[in-house]
């Protein structure tokens, strides 16, 4: 008997995990290796193109719809593929990482969809990457359960017909997986690892359950990046013997450049597209990143002052609904990130009213569904959409032909009255340090001040500090934002955290490391494209 073929990819610098052999099979790794061989070179070209486009924005301080794709926008005849039954009603979607407890709770939450997140809500430790795949496979085979070691409480799945439909989010194109490398030692893109392992093990399994391999695509910056994903889908379906068009992808329009290419993105993915999503924090982060040296006209105020009713945000969301419904796609609204308090009913009452108003607005604007971060918010969001949809699964028949968004409307940042404040600077530092500390411990979704924060909120926090320093912003208390002021606020926050949690817990955490990393990405003259890139170098596991 001949020896088995050696694995085409090597696992490096990783401790063995329980049950990893179920995920990292020879056949699955051969598939991921083939994805890597075929598509990583084009991924690398597209990342280089991002840098070129950013340089052009720095030179011109403007963006416009693409002249070379005007014919696609003008052609009213094309539509995306019809939604499969399992994705036709998406009125409430819950988001969260793929740890075992969250997997059960999200599937049981009453939401129509669970965004199973390997991206911003998950720190990419090898354990999270591999065991997240184990948990999803166990959910589909109904072999998943969980007992909380602290409380002793047990968790198990409800009946299949009561479970949310899973839409899995792989990592963005920019992140590599350092623990999986080819023969040259080149790491495989995290996007291809997450997608490849999930698709290989679960595509047919999901079809047998009456669902399918559905994906959220993050951090997309152009229709050419969507085209690459479409090529990945076509190849994957052919390789695994899955019917073409089985994959469905929802693209997060969470970069300012993608907002100018919504129709083109849907066009590139039209056989596999199911919708677009309006992702608030990453979108603001992208505006700051791309227009960070554009002067006072592009300075954002405190992040919590930039609501979805801000004129430039309203232009973005209304254009998204108009675009999706014109092309037969779902328009999915943004996140309600509030985490209910178990101790303060008054905090909950005020927050629930804000969530309800936000979801009422989205449903009234024509969105077909929206996101929540906590199961307690599912009924509130459901009620908002039930009032508008009734028995209909969506409102794609609302074409919003009244919407007429011009290119300049999307970047009219100075149409907002709010200004940066000292309290806003303090909050950015607080959220940045507390989130990064948890991320370095392997936690990607973190409750901070009754809000569920993920990497996107840390990105907007550190980007605003960077922008305010470089734009020489003067705050409401008369102080100019400088590197020294940011250091002073960060030192005060570190001392406050030590006093809050005690010396022992402080020493056991990554607080100084998180403080230092936040200041590095906030103060360096050379702005890091993504906080998670230098953070990944410090992430253990």
C-alpha cells in the first residue's frame, strides 16, 4: 500500500487542537491549497490596487461613480439570481463569533439569519479559526451542546425549523493566516482558509438541510474584488460537485469606495448575489482612512454623534436600498449594538427606544432586514419589520425611485453640525484600549459600556484620534488634539482601569500592551491600513 500523499499545505507554529483532524483533512487542505494557488496572486494585485486608489484620493480629495462601468448602471435589464427560500425572509439577523455557546444561542435566537463571524467579531487565533469550523459542522449534524463551566447551565439546539439560517463571514482579503503556509512558506489568505474549509465540509450538508453555503463578504473595496470572489465561487462549486449558483453572497458596503460601485458589485456576483448590507462603523473608518489628509471638510465628529440620519449617511443607505431593489437583491440595514443591562432597567428602557426608532426608520426606508448584536433585541427589531412587511418576506417591490443620490452627497461630511469633543476623544481611547486588550486575549466581540464592540469600532476610534491630531482639531473645551494630549488621556484611562479591576487582574491582562498598540496606530505618521495587521503580530495562539 502506497504512503498517503503529503499535505499540500503545512501547519506551522500552532499547538494541536482537539478534533482539528476533522477540519484539517488531507482533502480539505488540498482544496484550500488549490484556492490559494489559483486566486492569491490576483488577491495580491487587488491589494496593490487599493494602495494606488488611496493615493489618487489623497491627491484629489474626491470620488465619483466609475465612467468605465456606466453601461452596467444604465442597463435596467439585469437582475441578481432569485433568493433561495432559506434567504428570502431576512427581517432580523443576529451577529456574533462562532464559539460553542454563541453558536447555539444565535441559532436559537428567533432571528431569521445568524451571521457566523470569522471576521471582525473573532480574533483570529488558531483555536478560533479551527474550532469555529468544528462548531458549525456540529450544529449542522446536531451534535452540538454546551454546559457553562461557571454556571452549570446547559445549552442545546431547538428544532431545525426554529433555527436561524447561517450566513458565514470569512476574513477580509487583506488578512493572512500565518499558521497555514504553502511550500514556499507563503501564508494562505485568511479569506480562502475560512471560506475553503467551511465550503468543503458543509456545502452538500447544507443542501441536504434545504439551505446552502451562504456568505457575507467583508471589506470589499471594488467590483474587481467582487469579481474575484465570484471566480472563487464558480471554481469551488465545480471542484466539489455542487450545482453552479448554489452559493449566495451578501456584500457589506462598508468602504467608501464600494459605495460608488454598488451596482457593479452586484453585477459581478449576479449569479451568486443575494444582497448588500450597510455597515456603519467600518464605513466611517473607511471615510477617515481614505480622506484622512483631506482637511477640515472631512473631519468626523465623535463617532456616536454620526447617526444614520446624518445627511451623508442617509445618502449612503438610501442609495443602497434603491440599488438593491432595482436589481432584485435584499437590502440589509445596520447594527443595533446595545447589550441589555441585567442591573439597570432605566438604561434598557432608553436604549430599547433608540433601537426601536432606528429599526422603524430602516423598515420605513425600504430595508428588507437589519442586524442586532444580542438575542434580547431580536423581538424589538422583528416588531419594526413585521409592522411594515406583514406576511411578505421582504419589500423588494419598493423600488425607491424617488432616491437620487449624487456622487458628492456620499462624501458631504461637513453637512453634519456636530463637532469633535473632549468626551469623544476620551471615549475613543477607552474603547480602543479595552477592545484591543480583549482581542489580544482572543476575544473579538466585547461588551464595553453596554455596547457590543468589534474590530470596526476599534478601527474608527483609533482613526479618529489619528485624524484629529493631524487635522489639528480644537475640541469643545478649547484644547487642540495633539499626540501629547492623546498620551495623557491614554495614561489616565490605564490608571482608571487599574483602579477599576484591581492590581492582580490588571497584571494578568494585556492592558499595557493594548495601551501601547493603540498609541502606535493612533500616533504613527505612517497610518496602518488596518489595526488588526500589527495586532495579529502580537496575538498569541
